[in-house]
DNA sequence: GCTTTGACACTAA
DNA sequence: CTTAGTGCCAAAG
C-alpha cells in the first residue's frame, strides 16, 4: 500500500539519506514530506529508538543553522558533528547553507 | 476525540 | 542582538 507509513517512519527514511559531514533541518525534512510539521519532526528525532549511526538524528539542526536540541545533550550533538568535519562556532554550523541537505535532495521513492 | 506536549519556524518589537 | 507571541502538526495521554 502506497503512503501507508506513519509520519515518523517517513522521517526515518529521509534521515538515513543525510550523508556524513552534512546536515539537514527539521524544516527541510518536513517540507520534503509535504508538511509543515517541523515540531513533529523534532518529536520523532527525540524518540528515535534506532542506533545513531544508522539513523543520524544529530545531523538534523534548526533552519537557521544553530544546532538545536538533542536527547543526550547539545554538547554531545555538537561534538559528533565536529567529528564529521563540520565547524561549529557559537552554537551555529559554519557555512551552514553549503552543507544543508535541502528538501529537493531527498529521495522519496523509498517511501512507496 | 479533546488536550497536552515538544530536539521548531516565523514575525514583530 | 534578545524576548514574546503566534502558528504549526504528529503522538501520546
């Protein structure tokens, strides 16, 4: 059945597509799903039951490039992003726009 | 099925 | 720059 996945399942499909060293935002993910449920995306990330290596919720930041929240603390999120090569100054991703994975870049075919 | 809860977004001041 | 207010919507209770 097409489009039968829950909103959260769709989020996870897109989440997996964010490559190491890049980020996306709650806004872009919601937009890719044709929704304005930015906050709901955050809720999904917060309850993410999967390993962070397979479902890298630390790569999802706010639409203005600031790091945003994280279930294990903002510092941990910042640290992990730095380990992937990103620069973060004053809680904000440096050169954010060039690393941002936009809504149009996601592959929706996996949703079926 | 209504109410509350957010790891958010946007605008105005 | 910061704060306050409004809007947003899926999930859980």
